[in-house]
C-alpha cells in the first residue's frame, strides 16, 4: 500500500470503527444461525428480520458502489438504481430460465409471460441465460458496459457536476420507460416473479435464504475491501484529486477520463452485483426498480452515512432503511416527510453525515 | 312541436308551386284505402318535400285524423293542425285513419328517405351517412333534391360524398365519372376506400380512379403532416411552459431546483382551489381560470421565496448539495399535498371557450385548449423576455448574473435580487401549472413527469439562454411527435433522450451557449 491515510497512526475513531465493523459483520453473520433457535428463545431472530437484513445488505453494496463514484470520483450518479436493476434483471432472466416447464402454462422453454404474449421462440438476447456462469457474467457486464458507454461519452466531453447527474437520471428514466413496454421481452410492467430455484436449491427453503444471506454478506465484505484497496492506492489518490480539482489534475498530465471511467464502471458492476443478490431474496424484479426515486434514495443513504468514507455508506444504508422499515409500518404518511427532511438536514447541517458526527465526538 | 312545424311550413312555402301541387296530390292519398296509402307514402318519399314528414309520422303513430270532407288533420297535445298547411285546426268530429302493416313498411321507407330533408340538422347528417354507406344508384335523385335545399356546409359535404358514392355504382359511365371526380376532390379516407372498391369493377375507368386515389393520398399526407406539426407544437408549448421557470432559476441563477416540478404542481392545485372558491359566485365563476394565473404566481412564488431565503442561500456554490436539498423539499411538498388533497386526481374544468375541437384549414382537427395553451405559452414567453430586458428588476438580475461583485459594488443588493429571481422563476412554474391543469391530471405527482424533460430542454437550449429554451422546447416537441408514429410514444421519448445526450457531446453548452466571462465559471 502506498502513501495513504492508513499510514498515519490509526486514530481512536478509526480503531473504534474497525472494531464496530467487525462486530457488526459477526452479528449479521449470526442472524441465520439465531433464526434456527426456538421462537421462545431470547436470542431468536425472526424470519422477517433475517430477510429484511438480507435486503439491507444488498442496499449497502449499492450504497458502497455509489460512494465510490460520488464520494471519491465526484460523480453524483442519480441513476445508480439502473445498474442495480440491470443486474437484477440479468439474475431474473437466469431464474426465469430455471423455472423451465414448471410455469403456469407448462411451456418447456418460454417463461409464462412470453407464452401469454404469444412468443414462438426465445428472443436472441435470452439465449445463454440458462447457464449460471453466463448469467453471472452478464450481471457484471451489462451494467458495466452501459456505464462504460455513458461514462465515456460524458467524461470525454467533460460533462461534470449537475449536468452529469441530470443525464444519469434521464438514463434511468428512459430505461424505466423502455422496460415498461411489453414488446421489450422483459415482462413489461409485471417484470419477473414466481422464481423456483437457484443453483439447484429451491428458493422457498430456509437453507436457500441463509445461503443467499451469506452470499450477500460475503459480497459486501469483499466489495468493501475492494473499494478500500482501490481508494487507498495511488489510483485512489488521483481519483480524489480529480474530485477536488479536475482541471488541475488534467493539467498535471493525468488522463482524467480514464481514471473516472474505471471508477464509474467498477461502481456500476458492484451495483449490478447488489441487484443480482437482491432479486432472489425478494422474489421479484419489475421496472419500478428503475424509477429515479430509487436512485436518489440510494444517494441519501450515502449522504446520511457520510460520503467519501465507505463505512459511512454502509452505515447510512442500514440506518436509513431501518428507519424506513420501521416508519412505513408505524406511520406510513410520515415516511416521505422524514426522507425529504433527511435530504435537507444532511445537506445543511451534516455535510459529513453520521461519520462526521462521530468524528466530531472523537476529537 | 307545433311551432317547429309552422317554421318548416314557412320554409316550404317558398318552394315552386308545382312541387306544392304534387305534395298536396300525394297527401290526399294518405286518407284513402290501404293500397292508396302505401302508394301515397312512396310518392311522398320520392318527392323529397319535408312537409310530408309530419303527416306521415302522425299516420304511423295513429294521430292522423280524416274529416268527413276528406281533408286531413294531425292531432296534437293541444288540439290539432291541418296536415296540408300546418295551420291550427279543430279536430272535432274527425276520425282516426287506420293503417296496416304494408302501409307501415311503406311509411318507414319514405320517412327514412325524407330524413335527408328533415328540419333537424343532426337527422339530415345521419341520413346522409346512412345513404353514403348503403350506396345505391336509386338514391341519386333523392340526394339531388336534398342537396338543392341543404344550406349547412358540413352536411352538404357529406351529402356530396354520398351522392358521388351512389353515382359510382350507377350504370351510366358519365354518372360514374362525375362520382369519381367528386370523390377524388375530397380528402376523406372513406372516399379512398370506395374508389379502391370501385377499381375492381370498373376496368375501363382504371386510370381515372387511380388518379383520384392518388389525389386523395396527397391530401391525406399533407393533412397528416400538418397534424403532426401541430401536435409537435403543442407538446413544445407544454415543454416551454414547464421549462421556462427552470430556465430562470437554473439558467440564470445556476440553482438546480429539483422541486421545480412541485411548484408546477402547486400552481395546478391553486387553479383547483380558485375554481372551488369561485364556483358559487355567479359573476366570478367564468373568470376562475384567468384569476388563477396571478394566484398561482403568488403561491408558487412565495413558496420559492421561502425556500431560497430559508434553505438554498446557505448552499450557493455547492450545486450537488442544492440538488439533493431541493429534491428533499420537493418530496415533502408532494407528500403534504397528497395528505391535504388526497392522492386521487382533482378535477379542474375548462371554461367553455377552451372546450371543443376547432377545424383549421386542410381539415386539421385541433383541440381548443391545446391551441390556447400554445398561444398562451408564446405570449407568456414574450412577457418574461420583456420583463428581464426592460424592467429595473430584470436589469439588476442580469447584472448579478454576469458579475456579482461588480453588481454589489454598484449598490445592487445581490441577496435580495437572488431571492426575487428565485421567486420569479418559481412563480413562472406556478403559472405553468395553471396551463397544465387544463390538459393533465391534477394529482400530487403532476410535476415529476415534467422535471426531467424540463432539464433536458434547458440544457439542450443552452443554460442561461431564454431563446435557446424556446427553440429547444419546440424542437424537442416536434422531433418527439415526428418519431412517434413509427417508433411508438415511449421509444420516441427514449430516442429523444439519447439524442440530447449525444448532442451534448458535440456542444456541451447547448444550442445557444452563453458568451463572456460568466460562461467560464
């Protein structure tokens, strides 16, 4: 590791955070085990809590990917939900192919909605999705290629700041409109659902849920370490410099476009992975995932946690979603006020998010 | 009913005496035996004289009475009228004329033909349509007679088409040619269908029919193009309205206001409230919409003022944070409106002068409210340009935009100008809401649909350029509508989004980039 903040002696805050993170991961890892305890047991973790925290872990990966783009490269993407949804759709296509003849119409190859819409054969872009390796490749490649094209077009012509934000938002909006169409071959507004199995495991069993939970948790840890490694290397330092003074870095001779593009594509792939892990856990994917509101909600997770810190993004994803889960059942009318208020409060009073709050304490 | 009949009779009296005699001749037959009645009905039907309608209807309803001297009286609720003249008459002592099924059939047929000359315009139109569809050479004299007395251009047009369609199936080639020529001069798809049908049966007239079809096709193409053009302009005017406020707040001030759509929505709800408040005041109710314009400007402007003074001014120079903050505020406004008014659509009625459909030349149908909105958006645009160009406030606004420190040094209170400019832009959004309430559903998420489009318009046109906003909105509106027929509404929208993104590649500062030092910042 080259010259990074990590070379300086770890502060008390940093040590505390590190201990907290390891503790939190261990706690989460214990959830599926504790779920097996009898319901009367004091340490029993309910099915609901396991499944909802599995979702939150996926959101945390999405927040992490967004923090890499926004917090370190200064790319405020208002369309990261699109990468998440594309990963989810790629996974959904695999799951649909695995249903095989067990659909309502019993067609050996075509998913139900295709039979319903009168398809004779599988569209070409569905070929290969029955293979798990190919599908997983697509989970990463489809969002990655989209980010590559969009990023190349934008970064090359030095579109930055709010312009880039608006363009990414327009992108996810356009994709949402497109995926709502029935003749796209992605199930129209119903999307994909009724999944049966993954890797030979029936999805409705506790074992499958636990396996997906652990897969998500491991992915989160791996993504976090990856992001930390990326941001701590020389590459990461240049990226941060670009965020703070793009023209200056360009004049120093760095290829700004390439640096930003790499971060953006890596971030999109991570978001795609998060979506792919999310879909089998919630059992449905539809074009609503592309709605601009979803993407901007992810931005608020990062902002609440504290951008440019990685841990903050994860913390933000868990705390905001925890609040959301609690409020939408306790006082559903209030949730949007609270979410809107979070935007206002974080930008005005907590520019460094919860992590900034902790730092203030630590000093 | 009696008055209507009298009116018909007065019209009928102007007819030549010969026709009157034939009418009176035939009328007398209605009082005879069943055979004579049926024959009289047939004759009256072919005469095409509207005076025959009342007696024949009366006969089929059992209200026709015969006096001892053979003259006929129609029994009405208030007494009776003469069948021949329509003058009031005494029905006492007259006995009901009876009919059988044969007469009934003859009456029905005759009345059907006479509908072409009925005093009721809607009935005449319906009859013309029916004759057009049935297409029989027998109808030619009848249509001739009806055309001779028809005065309404719209019905004349349909009758001429029906006549031409009937002539095509006649045996006389001259008649056929006349029919083909008339159809070829029209611009209706139905006429085209009839010509194509006739093509198979009339090999000798092939060239003429082909020419007529081609002529119709040309006119139809022109009409379609004109329709598309108008739709594009209409969409452009909506985009212009939605984007104008943004062009001021984003374009001039550089503030990203993601709550812009919510200000539009507030304007639409203000329209609804003004309409509800004035509903029961007879003198003011028709002016609800014009009065909503200043009201919406004030409501949205005030909301904008509060937002600028309370929140946004703390974040100047931090555009990304402003974006997030305003998004949050928009979310709260939306939820507040949803709680106050409910999630369902609220009904805003259009004033009478904005309802209905107008016909422009070339038969282009145009909905009145869309035309009004188009005119309104253009007038409104000019007003805003004038306000920025010619008022003291506009001058200060431009000064602060171009060089803030110098403007401040000249004694302009920049903070006040910022607040007023933002309020001005928000107020414009409110006025856009008034217009959009006429063509869109007034619901809490009215604004969300416009925000992305508005940003694209402003960015495409060039930030800071109102003229660019004008051209960009009409340009995007037209492109969208031109693409729509062969790409579908959704894909057309996607294409436009992609096209704007690619365009920004070539010209990152839009169609009309701002020049000068301010642009470099």
